[in-house]
């Protein structure tokens, strides 16, 4: 019943493989790009130096955040003599890592739908109770009070006024036209309407070599955690880039996820230029033949002009180094978020070119109705949801099931 | 995206002028607008219903004041009702008579507890206290390291026992350590938790019982939507908090959550956490929040100030002139001097409904205003009344010399002034709110 992880990833087609990877060589350097003529260097220090030169300084960002200026050195414990600059996990940790397919299977057998419903929790009971009562009382489509209650219910789940008005308007219209008389029919119609509002291209494109996924969002929405979880489901090998160089212990948090999931992590010291980290990580991912590179970024409020400019810089540096990348730009949105989520999504879409939303923390009392508003008003599809703290609580988004969970089993 | 409440009310009450009472029909229109504004600001649905009912009661039959437009009048009622609900003064910290004072932080994941812990430590140190942090988040990867790094930055000691022991035990021993070390303010950071996770909610109750804090603060992200009410109620049940910290206030969320949680829990918001810098933390001033929720700025403050400083008839005459496009540099100067009496420009403009949003990312420099003033005072009376004369370069050069500006500055001012005249004239015909030229802010 749940959407399978297997169909979630858009992988390489045979044709693409025959033609080789999308990018065969380093792109033409530009004034802002790596100096020199761009062939792969094996000299670690040279790579590091180039990477440092490759991106503009982080001054404007530092000005906003007043952090110590970055030093152009590798983090000491990241380089062992004769080793790559990525921190490789302990062998024992790698063994513990479960194969993504088996994780996926186990969770599918448990049923994430049940978990989601359980997650939507006790508040959902009252919510569904209200809707149940409303539907039970439903007599005819011209009953104003009935529609007001449906509106109320949607607004109480953070769907917001404009999207609620649109949805209820459509429902009312359709209920009239198809002369719906029973609550059950109406429920089905509600779910259908919400589903079609939520439906979008849900697949995650991992067909590139390497595929670069950029994780963005405001503070505390679960970027780092989601990267850790997502890596367990990705086909092929993964690598993390610790692009949150600002928040205290953000790098350590990602490194712990690296150990936990057996994923190498490219990191620099705190306060380093995030774009430089991304640049180095792409270089490392290509050298190591990594399939998917997940780049973490610092949480930022969409209203901070300098921080949004920094994000734009990260994206541009990635794009310049690997044309076509980042292949996915995913934004985490906390399910407890109210209407401000719309502005968040709008701004991140403008600056970072979002390809999808990840709705996190659906295990609380929040119903995540903001997802409906974002899909409707901003037009970015929801790709993943997280219904708990465990790795297997991350799921590909299924519009129909989300709508069902939202409206409950009337 | 959203109209401010002030604008909405003015629209709803368009045409209602002068004295008399608000009619039932007008009140209905008005309460509908208030309801929508509150919902868009994420105020909980149930809270909105109650709130609107009380506003309706007061607005019905309310006498329309001569000094205020009917819209402003209703805004005033709304504001007073908000103040009733949220209180009007800040809640200052109180300290235990037998130190250390123990404060425990609790909340959902990602709402900013650990950052708030660091900020609170710095805040109390500025009040002369000697803070001590205790790391009880044994779940999230690197949460302890995060608190340690913050502690190092602030030179505040951090008590940790790693992720092994139970949080309630860590808390107890941490407080003991603090007491023995002579620290008089202990801040206990706890793990983020979801309120449906009963195990975790029982845990926070145990941490509370073990640490016997003098104060428990619920840390709440200002973007939180409708379910803030359920979250707050659950934390009230399990952690029995006595106040809240509202975080990430530097974003542009309306923050209706503040109204929701205060109204259902009866607990005040005590602290406002603004940004990512450790110093951006202060007592919470509820009156500031009321304006933000409704996007009406401190419109009342503006109204009051304006009433004090400006004769209303004169203001109306000015306004008419403004809209007619016959506005001169002389009028401009007069207005600027009036504005100056009312306080710093950036603050003032933020109070104007509709401008707050446009000016959000614009930094207004009062010095710029001073430069403009210098240029105008360097003009002859004739020039002030007839800005066309200033197209003559030698006049512009003279004014530049007289005011310490460049000739380009003068030309720019004249150009902007013309644009403003045009815009004002348009507005007089019913256009929108214009940008304010001559104050070209930086992005």
C-alpha cells in the first residue's frame, strides 16, 4: 500500500550508461572558478588551495554571523597521511549498516500508514471526530454551516485560508454538480481533491554520476537528520558534505550520522566557507566514484538576505563545477509550521531552485496541512515525509495516503 | 502576501467617516477581517473564535472618535483586547533566595532549546549572575557537543556525562556540581520531544521532579501553527512550565502562536529570542507582539504620536496638498521636521501599516534624512516652492556647495522629489501606498 522506495529513485537508464556519465571532465574554469586548467590533481594540498580560491570569500556571510574567519586548512583529523580527505567510517560501523532494501522492506511490512496515523495522534482523533460529526450531519450541499465546519477543520490543520477557500470552493461546486448525497461519497471527494492538489513529481533523480543533492531549509527543521536517514535508502554509494559550518556541533552531528550509516563525510573546520566545502566534496565524490553526494547546509531564515545569498553562492559553485548539479534541491519543512511555511518555500524556491519538499516531524500532533498550501500556492512537490526519529521513519511521499491520513477514516 | 489588518479594516470601512456609531453591518465586516487576519497569522482557530467574539461585543455601538478613522478605532479595540490577553508588561526574571536558581528548558525538536540555553546564560551573566549549563539531551547526535561549543564561546561551564546516564540523574548531579562550584544560575538543556511520545513526556516529568527547577520554560518556534495549543497543553501537563521562550523572531512569521499559547495555558511568554547571535535575547514585550501578529505595526503608537505632534486640521490640509501633486520642497521640509519630532525614521516607518513589509529589508538611515534636509535648507524659498528652477545646473551646484553634498546628490533629490509628487498625485486618485523616494534605502 505504501509507496515503495524502489520506484522512488530515478536511476540511470541503460542508454545513459552507454553514453557515459553526464559530465566527463572538469568544466571550463571561469574567473571565479578553480584556477589552472582543471584536470584532476592528486596533490591534496593543491586541491585544498584551489578549492579555497574557487569561491568568493565568506566575508558577507561572516559579517552577518560574526564568526571567526575560516582558515584555509583541512581539519586536522580529516587527513591521515596517505588517506583521502574524507573521514572513512570504522569497518565495524559499516557492517552494522543495514542494506537499504531490507530496511525498506521491514518498514513496509510494519506499514507506515499506520505509523503516520498514529503519529497524527490524539489531536487527529478530535479532528477526525469533528469531521465525522460534520459528515454525519451532512444533508445537502447547500448547507452553509456544513461547509463552514469543513473550512474550520482544514484551517485547524494549517492548510491556511487561501488553499482552504479554494479546496472548499471546488468541493462545493463538485458536490453540487454530481449531486452528492451521502457522507461517504463526500469523504471520497474530499480525499480526491486534496490528493490531486498534492500530487507532483515525487521521484528523486539519482541518475547522475555523481548525483548531487542539496539540502536546505530554515533552522531546526531537520536537514542533517534527514540526510542521515535518506542515505540509508539511496541506491549505490553516498557521501556527505558538512556544509553547515555555522551552527555549533553541526559538523559533528553529520559526522555521527556518517559513522552510523557508514558514509564518508567531507568536512572543514567550523566557520569555513560552505561553498568551499561543497566544492571539495564534489571533487572527492568524483574521485571516489560516489553515486550520490548529499550536501548539508546551515539552517537559515528566508528573510536573511546575506544568508540567502550565501546559499545562492553554494548552488552556483556546485553548478559551475558540475553542470546540471545540484540535481535535487530539497527543503525540509517542519510539520508544525504554520502559514509562514509558504513564505519559506517561496523564498527558498526563488534562491535555491527547489525540486522538492521534505515534510518532517509528522510524528507530533501537527497535521502538516502546510504541505497542501505549499503544493497549491508555491507549486513545489512534496517528495518525502518523516514520521519519527528512526531511520525507517522516512518515507517517499504518497499524496493519496497523506490526504487519507489528513481526513481520517470517516 | 497578506494585507495588514489596518489596511483591511480601512477597506472594510471605506466610506465610513465622521461621527456616529459603527453599525451592525460594519461590525460584521470588521470582525470577518479580524478573523481572517488572525487565522493567517496562525492564531489557533478556537482562540480566534473567542477573541473575535469579544471584539465584536466591544465594537458594536462603539462611538467613532473624531480623531481616528473608524478603521483605526477598531484597531485600537483589537489592540486593547490583545493587551488584555497577553499582558502589557514584561515578566522579569526572579532569582532563588537560596542559590542556585535552576531553570529547565523543554520543547519540541528543533525549536531552539540549546541555542536558547546559551543565550539565557549570557543574559543572566549580564545581570551579574554566574551561569552553569547542564547537558541533558542524550539523544540527538552531537547535541552535547553543541552545548559544549556554545559554553566554550561564552566561557560558561557545561556539565555533561555523555549520552549514557538518564537525563534526570545528569540534571541532579549537574545541579549539585553547580552548587559546589559556587554557580548561582543553572540552566538545564533537555532533548527535543514530540508530545505524543509518552515515554519522552514521562521523562521530562522525571527530569523536572529530579531537578526541582525554580522555573520551567517552554521553548517555542514563532512559526508554529495551529497545533501549538496541543503542544503547549501537553507540556503544561508534563513539565508544568511557568513561562515561554519564543524563538526565531527575526523571521517574518506573524507569530499568532504567542496569542494561542498564552490564551490556552495562561502562562506568559517571558523571553524573545531573535537571531543566531548569542546576544540576541531579551525579555518579551507583549505590546510589541500584538502589532506584529496583526501586521498593524505599532499603528496606535503612531496614531498617538501623530495626534500629539500634529494639529489634525493642519494634517488634513497637508494631506490634501500632498495628494494634489502641488506638494513643494517647503512642505516636504515641514513634514520632515514633524517626523523628526516623532522619533527615528526607521522605527516610525515600521509603524506605518503597509510600509512595514515593503521596508522590511531596507535599512533607513536617519543621516540620509539629515542630508536631504541640508540640501533643502540650502535652497532659496523660491526654489523650494518651484522645484523646476533646480533644473538649472548652476543652482544645483550652489545648493550642493551649501549643503556639503555633490551636484549629483542634488539632482537625484530633485528627480526623486518629482517622482514623489507624481506618485502622491496618483495616490490621491486612489493608487497604492508609494515608496518613499529620497530615502533610497539599501537592500
